[in-house]
C-alpha cells in the first residue's frame, strides 16, 4: 500500500514553487497520493469543522481577509469545490463571486476594476469562481486582445496581488486539474441528465477542441504567477473526493499560518456578573 501523504507533505507536492516551470500532464490529474476514498471523506469532515472554527476566529480577529481563487477548464469542478468546501463556513462571512464575460459597464474600466471590488474586507472570506486570470486565459486563447497586452498582464497581476498581500489579504490560488478523458465523461454526463443539461452549452465543445491551447495558457499562468505572496496549487481533480480533501487541507493549513487570535476585551471580565 502506498504511503499516504498528509499535511505539509501533501501540500509541498501540490504547491508551485516560485520560478518553477510548470508542465501539465494528464496522469497527475488522477493522483491521490495514497489516499482511499473512505479515508479522504473522514478527513474532509474533520477539516470542514476546522474551517468553521478558523473562519469564526478570522472574523473575530478582524485584521486579515482570506481570498481563495479557483480556476479550471470547463467541467473542472469549480462549482463543486465551492459547494463541498466553503459551505462549511458561515455564509454571513463568506462571499462567492463568479466572473463571466465582462458587462458593458465593466468594459469601460481596466480589467482589474471589477475584480478589486470583490476582494473581501478584513474579517471576511472571499471565493472567486474564475477570476482576473481569465484575462490571461480566454483572452489569450480567443485572441481578444493583442499578445503584447496579455503578456504584460502577468506582471500586473503579480503586483496587484502583492498589494493585496501587503494589505493583510491572504491569497490562496487553486488550479483544479482534470484530464481530457475526465472532461469528456463529465460533459457527456451533463448531456445525459435532464436535470443538468442546463449546465451544458454547445460552446463547451468548441472550448474542448481548444484543449492544447488552454493547457499552454494554464501552464504560463502557473509558471509566471506563482509567487511567495500568492502561490498556485495544482490540485489533481479527476477524483472529486480527493480534490475536496486536498483543497480543505490547503485552506486549513494556510489559515492556520495567518496568526489569527481573538481580541482582548476592553474590560475586566472577572469583575462583571450578569444578574
């Protein structure tokens, strides 16, 4: 039986070290690092309780914010990750933002304008389902702007995230990697299920034919925008149960490193009695 990787050992295998050139291979998408499904489900439930406790502490502390960025190819599991992980948190303190094609109003501003407005306030958790990285992904593949424009955005995004980090926003970036075969199965499942056909679009098949172009765009994103202040994690996501475990391990660990603490009361609690 393979040795199970847990905690920091697992995270060290998933993080993209700054400066490392990333190449995505389908076989990584199915890796579970020795975990079995029943073990992962048990560990996930423990992590969900930890997330609830950490979010409560984050809110009480009030000095920090948490921003979780989720990117993946179509059918990669972004919605499922939000549902399976972040519903463990109090919805009053966790806001999910989805970024689709920019509106007419958003197009009147710089590409980071709409994103900056959704960055969580201190004490809050923000989850981006897609993000500012669409402006070096779909924009690149579909040739929506000249190459010179999207090329300089890597550095602009890094500086934007550096500013957020300096303002006490902890950034966790998760790339959910699925294999091409797994994407095929998930898209077909949507077509076969009347209750899920609404999630399918013929445009998905156009994007599927662009798989090689999107893989190159993802590799560039991961290589050029994994930094010390905002690293990327590549999550093997063919097996949803392992994806959930890995994401929960990363978020619990990162929040545990934030130095969260409950504020000291501005009164002497020992001298007060409720009558």
